[in-house]
C-alpha cells in the first residue's frame, strides 16, 4: 500500500536508518518497558523499537490510511490507536511508567508537549519522552535564562521535567524533505516540583511577561499586583530586570502569589 504524506497533518517521515537507531538507543529499552509512539507514520521508527523487544508498544496514529498500513505491516505486534493524540494523551495509565517516542508534526508539537505537562502525577505514568521537534522550537525548549531563546516554552517545559537536546537532524533524514533542521530532545519527569493550582496560571503569567520581552518587568508586575513594589521586594526582584533574566523559580513564586491572590 503506497502512501502520500499529507501536508495538512505535518507529515514528514523519518527515513534515515542511522538516525532512527540513534533515536531508539537514547531510550535504553528493555523487555520490561511499555512504549507509546506518537504519529508512527509508515512505521520506520516502530520497526526499530520492536527490534528492541519492549514488553508492549502502543502507537497513536490519527490518519486512518496509515493505521491500516501499520496493521498490515505489524499486525498484533503493536496496539494501534486511530485517534488524535490531543484527544487521548490522558488515557494512558499502566502499572509501569511509559517511554514515549514522537517524531512530532511541526504544527502541533508544542501543543502535544504542553498537553503531557498538564497531566497530574506525570512522573508516575511516564518515564521518558523522546521527541523530535523543529530545531527552532527545540532551541526555545532547552534555552536557559539570560539567553535570547529563553521564554515561555523554556519555563513551561522545565517546570515538571528536565530536558536536554541530544543531537540535531538534517532535513535529508526525512521524507518529504522539510525546509528546516530538526532536533531530538529528551524529557524526564521530575520526582519533585512546585505544585501550582492550575497550569493555565503559569501560561498566563509567562504570556504577560514575554508579550513584551524587551521591556522591564515593572510593567507586567504592575499589571498582576496592585502592591507590585512590595511583591518585588519580598521576592528580591529588581524591577529593572527583563523577563529573560528571571529564573524558573522566580516565575513559579510569582505564579503562586498570583494564585493566592485569586483564590
């Protein structure tokens, strides 16, 4: 069964066998592992994952034709879920934490990532995320404070997980060939992190700060708090700083104060 990639679904399939093997190697799979693969496409990555003989593998494929193709290719070796990952990301609960692979569609990659971050008890359900992003998105995910790429995505991504870029991937490793480079990023859920009442509050806070990232933080602080000078003093924040100068902990502390104010 031949298949033409759909641009509307952001389908760019990995074809470089060497790169695929390197991606699977990073997961250090064993016979005890449960694997979830997002958007397996034609199954090139799936095939190598199966060769490592995990305990069970689930694949979530939105495209009906690709689901049929995968069933013909692998049969009962895999469990196919013909759904949009954004509609079923919260359904995976097993006794063992899951290792998740995903060559993510560029157009919804950050939505997929933030959807997983929202899950309660993330570290009890998931062990590791091995995701391929557009390089520009990866640059923002792994960025540290005081750098130009540091922003909302950097903070949200590092709240409940640690992350690191493993390597960059050239456009020629995909079919069809995209116009941009990609990056492999690995995420590991933190065992401990600061609890927030609602994830959307962190999204709201970071949006206000980075909406005008070159302005001093006095303006967003004044917008969020009537007694902004007192709040800044208590948090030991210089109001002349820029949003990219604040650490993850700074944003978490601001968010918690904001939540207390609005409860």
